[in-house]
């Protein structure tokens, strides 16, 4: 039985299912920020079986940027614990890497699928954004219908096998009071990155120009009195893949997430 937010109509198709069907039918290829409110969104990393064990260890050692919320059987494109999902078609846009180089950004990966691939779904900060919005904390990228700003940092991840590299973070501008409240709220969601890893002073974590993100869209012009607040980001594996250079790795395009049927409020720690 599908999870539904409390305000969904009886008998209505859940917005999570509708969003995935739009991807599956080729009707959307954009970002998913603010889509299917109430439902968990996930980052994607698909690897050959030979790399899966090391990647699982990497995620275990780096739970802030890489919190695993789902993992498939070898060669199985479905993820029944997260919904009626076909991972080959149900994300708006993918990225395909060959030996660490991005070679394609397709809207489905049917032609790349083989029977030795393993899918990992990692928690996404979009899931803690709904509680922030409900608390009245404004999020500029939601209001502007853009992709949240993401940056490569100087923060080292703990290596595992061939997987090593720097953490990627997502950033939201907030007043000091909102930042304090955001820390309190997101601390309750460890499976979707949890509390921020850094506040203020972007240069302290290797970010030279906050107006030039490595992924996503630039933030609005920084207003006086606002602080940049940085959370660990599930785009980190895409950066790490560049170092590991597996023969094939498939991820989501940053901002274009997997929308699951799991409810955000069920991820909150008591």
C-alpha cells in the first residue's frame, strides 16, 4: 500500500507516482525541487557489481554525504522498498560516466542497462526542505524555481577501495535566526544528510566564489545579514567517481532526483 501525505485525496494518484510516470513517459526532464511535496527524493549511483562492495563501504564511512536509503539486487532495475520504480526510466535526467568521464545526459538509461549493475539510492536534502518550509524558513531556490547551489569543497571523504575525494555541499542563504532553527530541524533527519557541516566563511571549506557553484544555479545576490549554510550533498559520489574511474557509472543530473513513495516525516528521528 502506497504512503500518502495526510492532505492527499482518497483515491487520488499520489504525486510521487505521477511525477515518476511523467519521467517514464518522457514528459519531463527538469529539476525536482518542490515536486511531490511530502515524499522522499533520492540521489542515484549505479555501478557494476565489481565496484558495489567498495562503494557500499564508502557510503558507510561517509554517512553525511552518502546516506543509503535503498539498494537493488544485482541486475534488478526495481526498488520495491521505495515504490513501483523502474530506475532505468523514472528520473528526469541522468548522467552516464565511462572511466570517470561524463559521456551522456539521457532521459532514460535503457540502452546502458546490463545484468551486473547495482543501484544505490542516497538520501537527498530536498527531503528536509519541506520541514524547513513548514517552519516558515524561506528557501531561495524553491521560490525562484531553480536548482539549489552546490559546491565542491576541500573537505576530505573517508576513502574505501578506489573511492576517494572531496565532499560536495549544497548551500542555502538564511538569517542567523533561521540558520539556528534549520540546524535544530535538520538534525532530526540523519538519513537525509542531517545537520549542516558548515556555516558562513565559504573560503574555510575551499569555496572561492559563492556566486559560481560547481552544480546547480547561482544563489541570488547575497544580502546583508544573511549567512550561507552548507549541508553535505548526495552529489558527492559524482565527484568521487571521477577519481575511481569505473568502466561505467550512472548517476542523476544534479537537481533531477528520484522521487520515491516513502514519506519524509517517516525519516525523522524521534
